[in-house]
C-alpha cells in the first residue's frame, strides 16, 4: 500500500482492525453518554459531552498501546496514568463551600472516575464488562438518587 495511506491509517491496515477499534470507540462513547445523560438531566456541569469525552479518551489511551504492540507492563503503566489523571479532573469537580462547610461534586467526580474506568475496560476489549459497569453506574446515579431524595425529605439529611 502507499506509505501515505499507511501513515493515515495508523496501524489499521486490515478491515478487521478498523472494525474492532471503531466498535470499541463507539461503545466507549455510548457508556459515556449513559452517565453523562443522567448528570445532564439533573443539571450538573459535567454532563453528556464531558462523560463521553472521558470515556473516549480513556479508551484511546489503552487502544493506542494495544495497536502498537506495547507490553502488558507498559499498558498497566498507561492505565495507572489514566487513573491518576482522571483523579485530577475529578478533584477539579469537587468544591468546598467555606461559608456553608459543605462539599459538592463528589458524585460528579466519582461518575467521571467510573466513566474513565468503563472506557479503559472497553478500550482493552472488555465491552461487556464496561456496559455492565455503566448499567450499574446508571442505577446508582438515577435510581438511588430517588431513594436519597426521599431520605433527605424525611430526615433532612444532607448529601455527602
């Protein structure tokens, strides 16, 4: 094949490679959308686009080393970097309001962290695991929010 097209395809010379990578990226975008839609629905700043980008980015960080044939030790280091980096983003989502002595954003930070973990799983090829994890995340975000609201109304308990 032409070196120009080889370079543009970046290791996706076979149709199977292109299909596999595309499926993983689409799946990562979908799991990001699941969490992001729920956060968007309740008016949080980190919503649909943020969660989709976190999942896609996390998947890309493991897909690239896989595509170039990096060792499993190298991939493990990449995953550690993703976990640390996403912790930094999550930390930025957490706000401490000094006047009220309340902390806000913990659920958003945890959701971003979970979205990144699902993206990593999907990037590694564990699409089913990523989907199951995101289904459970959606249950926590959507369904348990209702339970939490009911508890807060009864006992006027504040969200942590």
